[in-house]
C-alpha cells in the first residue's frame, strides 16, 4: 500500500517501480482545479521531489478527465468576493505548481491525458516535459465562449508549443480538438488508443527512469532555458551546464559511456544507452 494513501483530499499519489502516479482526484468536477487542489499540489510536488523512490512523475486525472481547468464556481463566485489579498494568494498558488514547479522540476515529468483537458489545464500540461493522450481525449480553450480570454499562462503555453495559426484558431473560436489532433500539432508527443494509454505512459516513464538522473536533469533544464537566451548566451550557458553535469554526476556517466563505446565497443549510443553500474 502506498504510504501516501489519504494524505491529500484532492490528489492521489501512488509510487510504484520508481514511477510516481499523481492523480488529480475530483472526478465529480472533472478534476477542475480548485484553490484546495492547488495548495495540495504544491505539497505533492515538493514532497515527491525529495522522495528517492520516485524517479519519474506522471500527472493524470481520475475518471474521464485530465482536468476541466479552473473550478469556475470557486474562482468566480467565491474567490471574486474575497479580499484582494486572498485573490493574490490563490493566483500565486495556482502558478506555483502549474508552471513554476513543474516547468523546472528536478525529475522527469509526463502528462498522461486520459480525457477532458480544458482551459487552465493547458498550463500544467505544457509545463510537463512530455505528454501522451488518448486518441479520443477532448481538448478545448473555451474561455472565449463565456466571456473571458484565456487566463493564467494558457496563451503562453500554447505559443511555446504549437504553431501561431493553430493556437489563435482555438483561442478565438473556442472549438474543441481531439488527442490525435493534439499530437499532430505538437501539443502532446503522441496519442494512443485508450486501452493502451497506461502501458504506453509506463513504458516511456521506465525509459526515463533508467537514464542517468543528473545528466537527464541537465539536458532538460538546458533545453528549456536555452529558448530564452541568445545564441551567444547559450554557448556559455550550455557549456557550463555540460561541465556542471559532469561534476555533479556520482556515477560518472560520461566516462562509462565513452569506455563502453570507444574501448569495449559494447554499445551503439545512437541506438541504446550505456549500461549504468
């Protein structure tokens, strides 16, 4: 039994074979993100980041939805009537886990989109390193349909992930699109049949779990940061990241990889990883 059973009200966590399955657990609300869920997700992410048994994090939803976005009743009927300082705190909590923690998380992250994914859910979806969806998952930016532009960092998430025309089309029309279409436009890495979703996600997570964690973290952080720097800045930053990874890596992966490739001729790096000792 997972040691995290019943620790949180709106999130379930199960760590198995090095994979932390983080499940948004408000199925009656299609896992809409409430202030309580946002607070709990901060604790979940910070807890699992230090859990040595959790090598990879998979984010998904209970029931038929990944997440329907913000809980409109709690945000617009209850929070709007609260003091301004409360609104600031609520927004900060949402941003803290939905992109600040996830985007530069110390471990690999995968969004497993098992159904509905709307509005604010695009922020954590894109903040995850990789994403897999069911072919029939339903995606939508429906904010325009009820009188507001996309909130939080949804527009930024779309701008960084899919093409200009595609992003604006769905932002401006409010139309939905499928998991298969999400894969075609690059919002998710791939889509699969619903019956294959968990196995496909588990296989991907296992691949990441078996990589050198220090080098993997440097590789993903370097890529995400380099998008915000000039070519000149990147040359300095990425070489520094390379040197940092070698200094921090306790298993000396670079030395092992070169030895197995050049001396032993036992691996082909273009086709397989080095054998970690």
